[in-house]
C-alpha cells in the first residue's frame, strides 16, 4: 500500500504454499496481466488490464492446461472473437462482439 492505495505486485497463495494469483496495481487499479492458478499450478484465468479496465485477451484453462475459452476486451467491453472450446480442443461455440454486443 502507498497512501492507502494498492501499488505494485500482489500475490496470493493456497494453504499449501503454491501460488494462487498474481497481479499488479497502479493507484489501486489492476494494471498489466492478472493470472489466477489452479491448485495443480496450471494457469486458470488470465486477464489483461489497463489502469483498472479489461483490455486485450482473457483466457480460461482447465486444471490440465487445456484452453477452455478465449475472449478479447476493448475499454472494458467484449470486442472481437469469443471462443469456447471442448476439453479435446475442438471449438464448442464462437461469437463476435463489437463494443460489448454480439454482432455475429
């Protein structure tokens, strides 16, 4: 904390001592890549932030590391292709967003 605000890199851990999440704050707002982990150590959720606003790619992975979904944000709104995957890696569904609304 600096002046009562979150600043710098923050990490949380499972009771086992393994890393649970990591993120960076600038003036109390998430900035950069936030990663949450499964107890197995595999990345679960990754989200990019720009001064507290989701921007760029967000992914969700299974406990074994299989990509389950991928979506993109622009200024905090879904923007671009949002794809959900089956556990075997095949596409389950896919939608295109523009400024938070489905267009296709």
